[in-house]
C-alpha cells in the first residue's frame, strides 16, 4: 500500500495540557529521545511548552520532530505562533476516511500522543472513519488505540485491524467479512455411481453416513477450482468442473460467520480411489440410488433436497450453472455462473426460456398479504398489552392485560363482534378468574380456556378456567398441584381435543415443559422433556400444524431463533433447521398457523434494559414458514403504509376470518415508545396466486 506522510499545523489533544504537562512532557521527552525514527525533542523546545501553557493550555506550541535523529529543532518561536506537529502517516480511502499502516516500530507513549494529534487533525478535516492496521509485532499499540475509542474490526494471522468512527453521526463503517464459502462435489461415473466418503472427524464421525466430498474454498480461490481440488485431495480422483447445481446460505456457522455452500457437479477423469488418510475414513463409488436411500439423507431435508437435485441432474432434467471465465472492469479474472442450456435455447429460438431450475426450486408462492385496520364501536377494553384474545365464530373474546407495567387492568371479559365492529362486556357467572397479565386464551368449540398468568402481587399462577360462551359461566378446572407448574408469558395452542401449554416464566426461572389438557377426558398430560437443546423461554410461538406441535423462537435469556417440533403420537422432540428469508431472533410476537404455513408478525428483537417496565426494539415485518420445506419467506405486506400496524410486541392475537378469508387478528400491544396500544388490525395472506 502506498502511504503518504504529511505534516500539518493542528491542535493536539490534551496529552500535554496545562493540568498535567509536567509528567507528560517528561515522558514524551524520554520516549522521543529513545526513538531515533522520530528524532529528538530539544531542551529549548521543551522549555517553550511551559512558556505558553497559560495562554493556550491545550496546544503544543513548539514541538518539531524529525525523522532524522541528527536534526534537532532549535527554533525561536514568536509568542503567538503555532509550530507544525508530527502526525501519523496515513492514506485517504475512497469513502472519506483514512488508513494508517503501522509498518515501523513505535513506542506506545509516542503512538498515543501522535494518535491524539492525528485524530484532532482528521476531525478538523472532516474525515469519517479511521482504520489502523497493526502487524502482529505492533500489538503493544493496541491499548493506546482502544483508549482513544478504537475497536477491533477483524484479525488475520499476521495483523489486526482497528477502526473508529469520527463524526457525531450514525456509524456506517462496514462490518467484518461475513461469509465462509464451502463446496460439495457431485461426481458421477458412466455406471451412475457417485463418489462418496466417510470422514474421520466432524459431525459424521462414526455415523456410517456416506456423503459427498466437501471442503472450504481457500482465499483467492475460485469455486470451480476449489471443487476440483477438494475431490483430488480427499479421494485422489481427477475431475473436470461441469456446473453449480445449487447453493445454500446459513448463519452463525463457523466462527459465528455466515456460510455459503455450493453443490457442484464434476466429471471424473480417473477412477482409482486413493483416499486422504488424515481426513477420510473410507471412500467408494456408490450407486446413486443407494446414496439417496440412506436414512440420514431421507430424514434431513437439506440433504434430501440436494440428493433430489443430483438425481434430477443425473437424469438430465435439471439445468445448473456453468462457469464462464471472464474479467472484471479492473482486468481481474472472474467467473460468471449461468444457465448455459437455457441460454443456448434462447439464442437458438429467439424466444425467452424459463430455467427448469426455477421450476424445481422449493420456493414458496407466498409473496403478498394485506393489512386492514378495523373500526371499533362502543366502549372496549382500551389500550393494553400482555393480554389475550381468542375467537368463537365471529366474536373475539379479550381477557387480562396491563396498561401500567405489571399491574393487571381488570378481570372483565370483553367481546368484539367482528361483523358489527362493536364492543360489549359479558357479565359472567361462576368462578370468575381474578385479574392477571401474561395470560393465555384458546377456544375449543364454544368453550374458552384460560390458563396461568401473573397477579397483582407478581405471583405466577397455574389455574385452568373454562368459559362456556353459550351460558356465560366460568368454571375452575384445576389449580395448585394439579396440572402444569405456575407460570406466565407462556404460550398455548389447540388441536381441537387438547389444550397445549408450553414454556413461560416460572417461579424458579424460564420453563421448557409441554403439557396438554384433554378436554374430552378432562385430564392433564405431561409430555417428555425436550432436553437442553430447547432452552426454557418466555414469549415463544406455539402452533399445531398437521398433528405436530411447533415451538418457534422466544426469549431464553436472549432472543433466540430456533425451531422445534413435538410429535404427540410418537412422544418425540426434534429440532429442525430452517432457511430462506429467515426472521431475526425474537419473542412476544403474534403468530398463527394457516394450512402448512406458520405466520409471524412483529415481536421484540432487542429487550429493554428495564425488562417488563420498558420497551425494547420491536419488529414490524410479516414472515411465513413453510412447515414442509422449512423455508421462511418475508411478505410484501405494505410496511410503512397507513393501514399497517407498524412495529409492536406483547400483543393479543388469534386466528380469525375477514371477508371469508383466514388470517391473523392482532389487538393492542406495546409500541417502541412504551405506549400501550388499543387498535385492531387483521392480516390476510394471499396463499395461492394472490387469492
């Protein structure tokens, strides 16, 4: 890197201020006289520091430093004149910042002084970001830089990069390089056998699973070349690159980086296997059908998709992406990957062709949805959060919640007629539940079930109540030692026969247990513990989809983004890996299951330092998870428009119907300004072709 050394008339930071210049001058004099690369500080110059300290207390008025140790500044400086000072060598980048490459040794005291002076100069010049590249041998300078507000950006084997944003504006410095790139090689011979390996280490060690050769792309290495190299290293087979068949993106992978993985097809040029002894346990040519039929491949959807793509390619029904060698505008070699077959068809016929790859892609058709804000007539429950809502027919029943943090509002049962858009209050009889927050409601037929919550004294509750909407009668079903332990901010769902309760905030901490109340047998069922992979959490999503119970996200000491499935018939838990346009980790969001899709809206993505007393950062987007493909999709739902509910969490929500279409009903909640909300919105997803 070409460096530009410059001197400037500038202010130094108060390293030698009037308050402490005695000790600091001595330290600076000692350091400079011991560092010949920065020359010496003459006694006459040192004496001038004291002469002007009363007039200009935060300036070094007469310091002249030379690269040549033999040149000593001995200047008679007029009283009101400012001498030039030495600054760190820096080059300007293309984005209004500077880069400092510390190639020369330097004393940390000298560095601190020069860095302070340089920062003052760069600020005066309107510079934005400052990058300091420190070779590993200059690690003695890290502490001084950190004290001046620098932070780590990234580190390599021979250097580390520190960075600081100078203006009083939003920091727009780019993040560290975000991705690791890997390849998987699909190599098939003329006998329809594919090259597979068993690894000595890693997640597949001692599993008996045969897998494709895989590996990481080296720095500066092309994907097509990396695939050929990895196959040669692991199996000794010479190959020729054909196509990229597919690629996958995942996050928080190796070293918490995002991961790009490319599945590549190669043609073998040799056939005698010579496995790599250090990494490969075994290698062989396996019939493609046997590879696809492996139980692990069938069970793991990602591997199953890759296997199906490989089968489609072996039958010549699938078009991948060919590597076209080209150059960039700066004349660097590059590869463009494109669908060569369909491109040739287009050029031959003159008609645009649709790539078959897009036809076989498991992408969802969910792309749009519509929010509407419902009018409200009559006296409703008003603004609140941490409440619950459920629907019986076209009537929405609301119970519990808070307006003031942690203070239950009332124990009235409010009813909103969705057809008439009118509120009313039911005067129920029987065992009316006391007021509570963090409560759940779910309807089975004409009966509403209320469970748990937190009372005025901040005690967790575990009563199960039912409310018969035909008679308006409350009944206490269970409490105390019967049923699930006490909790609040848990989740509930139903399959029409069972009321499922999961997680929440318990007396001794967050819970991860699953219970069900059989409304026919009138008995509680406690299911198997999910294990440590499913941490105890509050505010998760709990949904029933095609006989399975899904636990989605939540707060487990931090916002989490894992997804788990429980099969009540088998009594087994499983964690699943989702992909696609995956939403960030969150809790206390609104969610509903419609068909095979799990829809989520909003939620808290960054909790408040005040806990329930404050408002965290809330999301506003709508996402859907296809429970068959495990792909997430973000909806185009008119975010930012007048009818959109905007960012919020801690809402009451339920599945409902508007104008003959199923969707998500959202009432109230907490805003980013910590205000309780009282509006009602309905989201209608367009599931098929916009209908």
